C-alpha cells in the first residue's frame, strides 16, 4: 500500500486514490477488530468460566465475540460505502452495498437478540426497568 499524496499536496475532494487507500485501511482495521474480538472473547470466557462457572464463561464469551463482530461489520460497511460512493459509482455496486447493509443489519439484530435476549429497539425500556414494552 503506497500513499499517493503528500501533506504539501493537500487533499482534494474527489481524490479517488486516497478514497481507495482509506477503504483498504478500514478493511484491515475490520479484520483486526474481529481478530482481537475473538481472542479477547476466548480469554474472557475462560477467565469467567474458571471463576464463576462454565455457564457464566459461555455467556461472557458470547457477549464479547458479538461485540467484536459488530465492530468489524461496522468498519466493513464503512469501507464499502466509501468504495461505492467514490470508486464504483454504478447501479450494480449500489445494489451490492444495499444488500450488504441489509445483511449487516440482520446480523446485528440477531446477535443482540442472541446475546441480550431483546430486540435492539428495546434498549430504553430495559434500561428503565419496564421490561419488554
């Protein structure tokens, strides 16, 4: 990966080479976030499992891995948006992006439902102690 601009050149709106580099960096950060999330989830699950029991360890593992996956998915979507808007301005690439966003939203909702036992839009009612209203 080589940077195509220098600080003295300035950054111009519509600098497609810079957009490609930023998207690539976001993709690498997404991979790192998922990898770190998996490793952290394993470690936390084992530590909690030894301290509080296997069931607690598994629950902690599930929560930690879901957070890592969600962060990674968010970064991948950001990279895809940058690529679609700046580099691949076709109807086909926009349709692919829309499908990816729908898949990411579905994954996010199912991860929250699996780990926390509630839908994402129920956050305020649970925080206020009102249950599942």
